[in-house]
């Protein structure tokens, strides 16, 4: 587990040991990660890849319309969790859980202790990042990949797992603190995003406030929508806090809804937008092309050209 301090790692390691001993579902799914397949599919300068992971169908194909959400028990509320699932308290507001349907060997869900909707991304992500070097915390907006949009939560994995992290650390140097647009990098990227390096001085709060106010846009209404957003928070090797925010315009691409030829079961959340596209169907893993992936990104986020006109004044 990359760059995680032993002091912070101990309770998480203990949580994993306990869960994999006591919870067959989680144990089987983590062991199954040994058999997942990965295929690199770079898009220009964006180091994207595909992962074939059948266990993630539950999230990729989650039905998240309002009526369905209201009818089903919330699986993140403590009263509805499996008996085997235990928690480690982060603070009074959030609990740390082992994700039983993992994408990575380290895959945590940090869930609000009370049932409240997935709203603005929580500052607790910053608190977590400052305590756990080597871990990236990521957030799916309610309309940008969250399979439980009714219950506030975020997730975490080792920062080496997400391709976008290395790209950002290479192209947004710590010598340029503050906000940079993806269009500033001069790279061939499939969509636009914001990169923040939070200075370790009094100006850091202002930059953090900028990051908190980022949102996507609803293409039907033309209005800002903070539910259409993915966010990543981590500490870089220099010890500076970094935040990447990806504005979205849709949860799922057109190909998700097509029946027959042209259908792909792909439903981008934060991990997919970070460059690792999760596919529960082997034929999608085998057949998806770079051109198709660019279209998927263009239909769910803003292309660099769209981003430039929307956000850069």
C-alpha cells in the first residue's frame, strides 16, 4: 500500500484482516482481484486503461432513479449492512468500511454515520488525505457515478492505482500552486478538469474554497449542478494537498442505453474518469476501442474545447 504511514495503516490493516476472515463475500471478491484483466488503451496523453471486473456489475448497472432509491433499503446505513460488515470510526460524522465489491486491493468506503444525501463533496476528504499519505480519496456526485446517491459517502484507494494522479503530479508542479486548468497543460486529453495545489500558507484556504465551489452543468437546463462532479483529494510526495475536480454533464453515455450492437455496459464514476474504466462484460473489455472510449468521455464530461468555453474566461 503505497506511501501509507504505518501509524495510519495499522487500524485499516486490522480492519481488512478481520473482514477477510469473517466475511466470505468480501474475502472471495478480494481474492478474485488476482484474476481481473487489464488492457491499456491510452488516449493521446491520457494514460487510460480498461479493467474487466464482473463483480462490479452491481455498481456499473445500479438503478439510481428516484423511485428505485426510495423503495430499497439504504445499504450504507448501519441498520441495513450485512452482519459481517464492521466499521472503523473516522470521526463522529464518518465511518470507514471495507468495500466488499473492490476494484483495488485497498478499496475503502467512507460513509456518513447519518443518512443524508450525496451533496457537496465533504471537507472530511481533506482531513483524511492529510492523515493518510499515499491514499487518494475520491467522490462521485449524485449524478456522476454514485450508486448510493441518497447516502453521503466517498471512497479511497492507493494513489498509485489511478492513472490521473501521476499525470497531474507531472504536469502541475508544486512550484505553481493554486488552480490550473487542464487546457494549461498543452496535452491531448479526452476531457477537461481543474487541478488545485493547495499552498501551505494563508492563501491555501482561498484555493480550497475555489475547489469546493466547482460543479458540473446540466445540459438540459444549462444550470450549474454540483451533483455532476467527480473529485479526488490526496497529498503529493512533497506533502502538499492536491485536488482534482472533473465537471460532468451526464452519468452514462449513449452506448449504455443502446440495445444490441453498439451497447457497452460502462457507467463512468470517479475511477473511470481517473483513467481506469471498469467493465463487467468480457466482450466490452475485448472490443472497446480508443475512439469509442473518447466518445464515452465526451458524452459524460466536457471535451477540452467545451471546457475552455465553459470555464475559462
